[in-house]
């Protein structure tokens, strides 16, 4: 299933996500928006490493990956990202 969403979750700037989800696992995940993340290369590596993540673990895994990659982010966090993802998925399934 392909998920496409745009929103401003609590504590975040505008976020646009595109994800492919299969059997509860995130297969691909793309994040764009008005947030700031540095270094960009670290953010891109973290984004790519979301593949294979169980959808229910998106929030914690995103925050952990940013920390592992040494990324400082403003305007985006795991909580907001997961909320946008979850609410869109619920609308599509509901």
C-alpha cells in the first residue's frame, strides 16, 4: 500500500511523506518538508534505514536513527512523523 501525506503535526513544520507499506513493514519511506536537518547526508542515511521498520515502531526508530547518524533536526521529530503516518494509514484503512 502506498501512503502519501502532508501535514503539520504538533511540534513540527510542514512534513510530506511517501511510504510503501506491506504486511505491517515499511518498505520505502521518503520525507520532505520545511524542517531543517544537519548533516543532510546523515538524515538521508537515516531515512533510507527506515526500510524494514515495523510501522508501529516508526517513532522510536526514526529518533534512534537520527541520534546514531549524529543528525540535529529542527521542525521534525519521531512523534510528529509517526502521527502523520498513523493518521493517514487509519484513514486509508478505515
